[in-house]
C-alpha cells in the first residue's frame, strides 16, 4: 500500500462573489439553504474492505502528514460553530481508528455555538465500539449511526472481506445499552447480496431499540465499479417491508437525509435514504471536511476548497470563515446523478467521509 496526497479540483481562495471580509450571519447558499451540519472525516483508513466502498488491496491512503491534527480540526469547528453549524458528525474511513478519538469528541463537544452546545454524532462500523463507548459518552458523544449490511456471518465476511461480524454485533449491543438515542443502524441495500434480509435487519434493529435505515447504493466506490442495475431502489425496499408491516409516512423530514415510516403505527420506524431515485438536495444543510483538510459542499462534488494553506500557513480565523462561505456559495442545486453529464467523484467514500 502507498500513501499519497489526493488533489481534485481544489480551490485555494474564495471567489470574488464572496465578501472579502468574510463573516456575517449564517452559512446560506445561493438557493437559500441554511447549513447547520458539518461532517468531519478523521481518517480515510478503515478496518473493513466493503466491496461497494474500496478494493481489498492496492488502496492509496492519504499521507499521514496530510491528516489534520486535533488542534486544526478544533479550530475549523470553532469557526464553523460561530457561523451557525450546530452538529458535528465524525466519520471516516472508520473514525474509531483514530487514536485520539476520545479527545476529538471531548474537544468538539466543548465548542460553543450561538444557539447553545453543539451536538456530536458519529458514524462507525461498530468495531472497537464496545471498548471505547463509555469514554466517548463521557466525553460528550450524543448520537450514533452504526453500519451493518447483513446478519449472516459468511455473507458479512464476503461483503467486507473481514470476519468481524461478532465485533460489530458487540458494538451494537453496547450502543443499545448506552442509552444514546436515537440509535440508527445503516445498511446499503444490494441486489443479490442482502436484499433478502431487509425484514430481518429491521426486526434486529427494533429488538435493539434502534431505527434501521436503508441506503440506496451510490456511485462512490473507490474502484468506480458502481452499477445502477445492482442498486435496490427506494420503491423496492418499501415493497419488501410492506409485506411484513403497515408503513405510515412520518411528516416533517426537514433536512434529514432519510425519509421515515412508522411500523404498524409505531413506536418503531424505518428510514430510507434514496439519494439516487429520490434525492433530497433541495433541503440539504450539510458540508464536509475531509481528513486532509478539504471542504466539500456535496458528497458528489468534484471541487474541493483547500483549508490547509490557511491552517498551516499563518491564516486567520477570518480566512477560515471566508473559505467556509466560499464553499457554501459554490454549492450547486443538486448532484445530478441521473444527468448524462454526471461525473463520479475521484475520491471514494472512505476518503470523502460519510
């Protein structure tokens, strides 16, 4: 394996359309979307090798010296919170591989915002969660999303190329016992892989006091092998679940990525994130910070806004703020997956951050 810097269309400075002074109110784009959520990737490395995310061998990892330090992450978070960000979601790769993960949570949980304490959430594969969760909760972790695509051991090993289902289940059990709510379990629905487990996964989630969320497979694999025909659509997911439960739509989705349905009237529910067939771009309130200091205004963006020269070259917090506003200002109306001109991002999901 090699470690190399990744560069894709980085913008070193904000365009003239952004006020030179920076600052001044919430992070609002040209489509009047107010941004309140910053997803912070802590590493591009992962303890699994899911087939829809990255190859088993030959991955090009980010150079360690390019990964943002905790001080740098905290500085960006402080500026973002002053600009109206209220939620920081820690992602990867696998965020629990970061050795200072408890300190990351503790420091970010202490960042003040104009509307009160920020919320710290995390998306993880659950491996190591049983070991570190008590410290994470004590440090200020507020919410968890755990990925689990199958409950069948042999299938899990084939899908992730690692025999770690027992560790993931241990992490989910720890999360269920922790009292962190809402607890969400995520699964990518794949034709011929796990589409026969949709009902079983929902039943498993409800037994653990969690909400199951199914995700349409997106063109974000590092190998660029995504095949739309293999994607299980929102309508197919709902049809499968309707054979077992009466599904009632939950109103008031807002900027949340998942549509929700009550199961047999509640209290349990299921979510579907249909980024391909039913995109929710019109209400998107999210920005992303990659592990190597690039701001992204969309999961599918082919442009990044480089904070590293500011963070490591003597730039001011005002410069960071200007770059945040430049990134927001450059956000498009949507990702246009269904448009013939759509280009898959050069980075895979593990290097972007979920």
